[in-house]
């Protein structure tokens, strides 16, 4: 009887000890998750403060400013947080580029630029046609019964378009992925931050892209007027540059902020931020998984 009672007590003691350990681990994990969550939100607010400090009427955005640093990080309490701020205005707005302008004399037709970007990402004319038919109400397509025929709310919506080559959304040493070159929100492209691929797509001439890059490395464009003057100077006898300049700017208003813990789970906080002259606000925020290095 004594041995039986002792055996039962040992089992109960082990069960209580195990339960206490599980509850303790759960509490620690919840505490650490809450701490990481608070640190991520704080880092996002600090990034937004940086953008707000650099914005405003008469200001410009360029890749040599503090917000664009590749090694941006914040120490928040005991958490070290890595922050990446990507200018969405460095990309081409697919919603605008997929549709012909209402008035070609006042707004540029960017469909040629979109087609070039599709080709740069490894696509073809048929992929370009699919994108236009999916977005533009006036462009017929084979999937009109499925197509929203309206602007994409998020660039991830590109992946829902039927018949697009899956390889368009993969990156390699030879080509970028298509959704890294396109956006859905900015009205204008920032000539100070635009990627080489977007510059090549705008003009279809690498020599002009090199002129833009050389100019902004020497001195960033500091106003929309400076951008318009530079573009007009590329072809003074034509009205085309003046129309194209309507789609260009020296300042950005949309940014993607990615906050990643330096040590912790393979996840990140990603937010689309809109900056105006008066405010900086989050348009949407989501959790994403980090890619693990092989």
C-alpha cells in the first residue's frame, strides 16, 4: 500500500511539474511575442517619423537620404529590429499603364512601358494583353467573365490573372520578378529613385536611362519643374517629353516599410504607408514570412 501511494504521488508530482513547465513556456512565448509585436510597431512608427521629417511641400526624395539606407535598424528595449523602406514611386503603376489615357495630349500613354517591363521580367506580348484585358474595361479578353475590369487594389492581384507565365513572378540572376517593378498606388514615378528597369521601359533607350542615373547621382532632381526641364531637354523639338513629364516627379508619396526582428521567428511586419504634406498614415499592414537562406 505504501509503495502504491508513493507511486501515485510521484506520477502526480511529475504531471504537475510537467504542466507547470508547459504553462511557464507558454507564458514566456506569449511575453516574447508581445514584446516583439510592440517593438515592430514602434519601429514602424519610427520609420514613418523619418518619412514625415523628409516630406512636405518643396521637398524631394532620393536614394542618398537616411530613409533609403540598406542597413537601417533600431534598438527598442532589448529588441534589435531591422527596417527596410522601399519607395513605391520607383515603380510603374500597373493600373494607370494598362489603360489608354482619356486625353493623350495631357496624359502619357504608358502601355508601351508596361509591355517592356513584362518583357524584361521574361514575359511576352500575350502576357501584356492578359494584364490589360484584366484591368481595362475597354480591352476585350478571353477571361472577361472573371476579370474585375477595374484597378487592382494590391499588386499581389497580378498573380490571380489567368494564363500569365508563373516565371514572371520568380527572380533570377538574369531577370527581376514582375511584381517588383509594378505598383498599384503611386500616380507618378520618382525619377530620383526609379529602378533601371523602369527607366529603360519608360524610354525604351538605355542611353537615356544612363543620362537620368548620371544626373541624379551628380545631383538629385529637387522639384517636379527640374524633372520636367530635364525630360524636355532630351528632345526639345517634340511635345512627347512634356506629356511624359506629367507622369514623373521628384517626390514620393507611397512607401513599403518592412520590419524584421534581428533575432526571432522567420516573420516580418510589412506596411504600405502613404505620406502627404500633412500626415503619414498606414494604408494596410500584414504579416509575412521571411525567406530562410538555404
